[in-house]
């Protein structure tokens, strides 16, 4: 793979800022044209997201404010994977803490992706549940918002209005709907139920 046309060479990286949430490095790289320089790279922690869909074709989301982009909108539930924790366990834990709804059953790994691969590592893992149990009020007081079951029929409208916040929410919902419509893994259970 490294011999493919357009591959970059990396000779190392030095960390210039490091904490639990963000690491900033300068990578010593050589571009395909032979030029070599230090390139800024941002490393973010792995994020796990829960897509919980109920039998009324709604997704559990949080309507909230994000100060960095000065936006209100809907987000799926999730958060930073703790050291030693499995991503699916993080998604389930975060869903319960942020919404008061505990995912039920085994999750289906829906998709993993990197949203900004040009200069940032930010791995995201999305897990799908088709059932959840209300266990009480949200316990994560930093993640204030309004918990809602949002009809999946509104996804396109909300995306166009920029009311779906973040790549994790957009990719998860659009991938789920596309694979369901194409009869993919996310749509297999539904196809079985209607047969």
C-alpha cells in the first residue's frame, strides 16, 4: 500500500500539546512530490455513539447547544471512550447518562469512520440498538439538553436546516437510512419483520 501513487512518508511526530481530549503534534512528512516539512496533526480521542431506533421509526436524540460553533441542534448520544473500555459499552453508558434511556440487548456495529482525515485523527464508532428502557432522569449534568424521540422521516429536513450536529450524528443517521433502504445489514431485521 505504501508504494501506491500519492502515498506520503512519515518520519516521526513530536507532540507539542497533550491532554485527555486533544493532542497536537508536528509530523515530519514527505509529500509525493518529494517536499518534506512539519505538518500539524490534531489527535482526538475515540468517540462511541449510540443510535437507538424504536418501533415507531424514531431515533433518540438530544436537542442541545454547542458553544464552539454557536449552534443549537440534535445530536445522537455518545462520548469519549475511556481507557480500557469497549466502544459499545461507552455508547451504552453515555446514552443512559445523557438521556435516562438504557439501550437494551446486543448492539449492532453500524460503522466506524474518521471525519477529518486530512489533518485530524478522530475515530468514531457507531452502534445501533432497536430497544431502550427508560431508567430515570439524565445524570450527566454537563450534557444538558432536551431528550427527544425524533422521527427518522425528519432527518433530511433537519440536515438541510443544519440542525443535526456533528459528523457522528449525520453519518450515523444517513448511513442507517441508506443501508436500510438498500436492504443492508441495518435493514435486515426490518425486512424480516415485514416478510
